[in-house]
């Protein structure tokens, strides 16, 4: 039998945490034959609630779950972890400026970067979910210089899955037959959901989404804004943010990263930019990637038309601004 892997979930007493930990304990993240030990971190005001989550995990009697740690101590939480899913953060409250939210979160990510760097297992893979996800991941990377930059990513898989979902609904085909959409850039409303390379697998072979939809006005307009604004639409409907789909996408992100993407299929991940596609290096930017043997690589050589170019640049510019703001909060 395989040795158990230790998975850290920060903010585990929150909404996403509550949806995510049972998925991990059922094998949705690391596979149905991989035992796991959950490390759950939250802050002292949430300690009692966190302990309640631990009680439920015990009660659920998951066969793959070999242990549960619930703690408010970041060092204890980070010790020996193989995978770190960073969901904990400070939410935007009424009347708060963007800078205030940024300031709270970058200081959390700076502190947790040090705890991970010193105490996580070698080669720990990190996924940042908490917003501003790309910039929190960048701060984590900058303040954990001994963690390889390829090990630090942020979640845009939810946006990717939302784009697949919209195409599937529009064409009335199963979502599993749609592939190779791309989310470029920031996990924010400037993200660019791109269908120019997307296809649907049909009995007659793969067909281009653009040809099948045959409505460029919808693809260049409402489709893009629906995906960009989906988070807000869920909050409006549920009065709570999208926790189920965020948790499920976080599992997809880690599973594909660790176990590999299917043949001829790519997914979107926020990764450290090397300058590919004319994006400034040194940002955490969402790209199309394929994964093999636990390593992602950016899909190269996709044709970028003028419409897309402007959108790739706009979301990169927002990330440059966020980076500047983040550093001004830290100094
Ligand atoms: P939530 O407010 O229900 O949970 C956040 C949890 O983090 C709380 O339990 C809080 O006590 C904890 N926390 C705060 N500071 C912490 C710290 N320093 N260390 C550890 N834990 C800490 O929020 P929810 O709905 O679970 O969302 C979590 C984050 O995920 C938010 O930032 C949200 O904006 C983001 N998000 C990101 C998505 C993505 O696709 N990247 C999608 C949906 C949400």
C-alpha cells in the first residue's frame, strides 16, 4: 500500500474548506488508492468550528483518511506537507478599499510562505485559492525563495471549468466532450476565457467550438462576460460564494498536476510567467498547461489574434498593478 500523503488546507473552517476536505478524504484530489492525512489550519476565532469539521471527518469514516490535524498554529499545520491548498484569507467587507483587503492578505501570505518554506516536505506543491489568488501566490513565491517557483500555482481551473460548462450548455453536448478552452491571466473579471482553440469530441472526430457555435457575437461577448462574472452571479443567487465548484476545481487542479493531464488535453493553471506569449515575466499568470510526471509545462505555439492579444495584455496589466500594490502594502 502507498504511504499517506499530507495535505494542508488553510481556512479549513470556511465554506470552501467544508466542501473541500471530504473531497480530498474521498480521493478526488490524489486518486482512489492514495491514503491521505489532512492538516487543517484556521485562525483562533474559528478554532471551535474547525474542531467540529474534524469531528465530522472522523464520523464519516473515510477509508483513505489516515489522520486529521486541526490547528491554529501555522508551523504545526505546514510540517511535512506534500500538498498545500491555501484557501484561508481575509474577505472583503463592506466599506473596505481594495488596498485594505490586499494589505491583509499579502501579510497572511508572506507569513505563511515562511512557515511552508521552513517546514513543508521537499517538493511540496502549493495551490493558492484565496483572493487575490494570483497575487497571493506571487507573494508566497517571493517570500519562500527555497521552494521551486514551478511548485507555486493559483487556481483558475474553476474559470476553466465554467467556460467548458457554458459551451456544453450552449451546444447541448456533455461537458466531458468539450476541451482546450484557455483562461488567460488574472482570476478576476479581467481574465480572458478563450475558445479559439477549443474543440468538441464528436463521433465524426474533433470539431472546432467556433464552427459548431457559429455565433461569434455570442462567443466574443456574452460567453466571455458570463464566465468572467460567474462568481458574482453565484453570490447573488446563493448569498454565499461558490464553494462546491471551487472545491471541486481545486481537486481537479492538483489531480491533473500530480497524475497528469489526459492526452491532447490542456487545462488552465496560474503559474509563474517565463515571458511566454509576451506576458511580462515574474507574474503568476493563468496559461494553458499540460502536466506529466508531476510537472506542468505551458502549451506553446497557439496563434493569438488581435482581439485576444488586447485581452491577454489587459489582464497582464492588471496583474502588474496588483503586484505594485502588494509591494506597497508590505513596505
Ligand atoms: P470563508 O470566509 O468562508 O473562509 C475563509 C476561512 O479562512 C475562514 O474560516 C477564516 O477564518 C480563514 N482564515 C482567515 N485568515 C486566515 C489565516 N491567516 N490563516 C488561516 N485561515 C485563515 O471564505 P470561502 O468562501 O471559503 O473562500 C475562501 C477564499 O477563496 C476567498 O478569498 C475567496 O475569495 C476565494 N475564492 C477563490 C476562488 C478561485 O477560483 N480562485 C473561487 C471562490 C473563492
